[in-house]
C-alpha cells in the first residue's frame, strides 16, 4: 500500500492501492448510465453482504446519518426506544432519538463488559418498545455485543432489532436472513459506514432494512426528515439514473472496489481473520504489561481499548508512535489519558500489526519501561499461526 502512515485508529482504516485507484478515476455524471451500473452493483453487493435484506441504501453521509435514518424511518415521536449501550457510541442513540421526540430508555454496561441477557429481559418486561438499538462493536470500549443472545430476546418482546454495525460490518456476521435462536428472530436494520472494516475512505452511510422494518416505515406515513427519509432515496436505489440528491460519485467507485474485495475473500474467512487479528494483537500487548479493557470473551475483533501500564503518559506515547508513522487513537470519556485504542480491521495485514508491535515496544523502552519485543512478536505469531491473510 502507498499509505505513508500506518493508520491503526478505530476508523478510518488503511486503504488499499486498488481502492485509491478506483477513487481517483474520472468523475462521471451522477445520472450517467455507466455510473448507474457501478452504483447499482454497489447496492446489490451490499444486499449480498447482509444476505439480501428487503432494501439497502448507500448514500453520502457518515455512520451517524445512518443511525438517524434507522431511527426516523422506524420510530415516531412519542413511541419508545430502548438503547442497549456498551459505551460512548451506544449512548449516542439517546440524544439522537430525543431530537425527534422519541421516548428513550437506556441500559448501560460497565465499560469493558457486555450487557447481560437477564438485564434486557427485565427491562423489556417493564415497557413496550417500538425498537431496540444495539451497537455491534462499541468503538470506545472495544466490546462486542452478544447479538446471538439479544436478538431472540428483543424479537420475543415484539420490538424491531436495530444493529449499529459501524465498527463491525464485514468483520462480524450480520446476516439479515438468519434466524437467531428461534423462528422469526432476525435483524431488522443494519447500519454502517464505509471507513472501518469495509476499508474504503469515509463518506458513505450504508443501511439495510428488513421487510418488517420497511412495514414500520410505511405505517409512519410522514417522518421528521427529508434527506434521511428512505422514501426519497428508494427510486435512486432501484434506478440510479434517477435523481434525489447528488451521490458521491468517486466514493461509490471506491466502495464498489472495496465490496468486491470483501465478497471475494468471503465472509467466513473474513470473520475468522478478524477474530485472529484481535486475539493476536491483544496477546502481544499483554506481553508488554498492557491490559485490554474488555476480557477476551467480550473483546471485539476489529479494535481494542488498551490500558496503559503505570507511568505511561498518553500524549507522549501516542506522539512518539506518530513520529514513527504509527497512528493510534486516544481513549474517550473517563478513560481519556488512561488508555489508547488500536484498530486491527479491514485491509490491515499481519505485517502492519507486527510493525506496530515493534514500534510500540521501542516507544515503551524509550519511555523507561522494560519490555521484550521478541516475546510480544512470538505471542502474536502463536495466535495468528498460518491463518489466511490479505496482501
């Protein structure tokens, strides 16, 4: 890859040269039949990724816009939403829903831990909810939600299951045709962005709806949105030569390329690769005396939140890494200054992660901490073994 720095934050993530090449192609008119074919192919690959939902939308925007689309197209003012939060980005659904007059309750996990199935069952007994939101991987904590447990619980209560896949999509299973644990227990909405595990540049909001979620939109008649109203985008998704708002032509080129890479690798192999990356990088950093915030059974395959050993100053550590071309992210909220976050998803390779492990070890040594880089690399390689990788 021709990237000058190794971008190992929770997103954006490293972009492959062929995706850059797609991005830099000549800009076509947004209703040009040639572009329409590329756009339509991107939409169809999105449906294939989620195992053919009723409708899928790929539009200009961020993951936050996709969150808004998920809510305003399914829940109306005065109806009630339950937010299951594993951190900062799960919490974001609360003010978002309140902005549209939606009544909100929230179950918040202790940072680094998963919400218990029992807590959700108890809350669902208290009130009737139109929908429940779950962040598949919370970017602030590196915790993965146990959707296999949560989906049937939510669907038994008669609510829509809305899955925020921003830091999970293409690295974890998000199959909208699969029944989780019981008949009819399916995901109703998946939302995501282009810049994380998908591995394209940022700028696309991506969202898919089940038939049940589409029925909820039709029952609402009008929604308090214009750009985010899926009714206004439906004709474009069906026929991209139609017009509602100008799509980001070059980003669609890049997204189509990225989605071809995803589907060619295959979701089974891709999920396994990400699981191996996550486990391997955490094992390596533990060898340096660092501690992942989430225990391994709750840890995400796409990023890790890593607590510093005593005496490591956050801004100094990350600045020294940046000087070496390794970019990691600081922690959020009450963990600010106490931890850093490292992404290991999308187009990231084992070679990139080994480079980061070595540089982290050198920075720790420079800051006065005794570490053994060889031991960390050995731990990384023992977990990763000869598993499939991408180049």
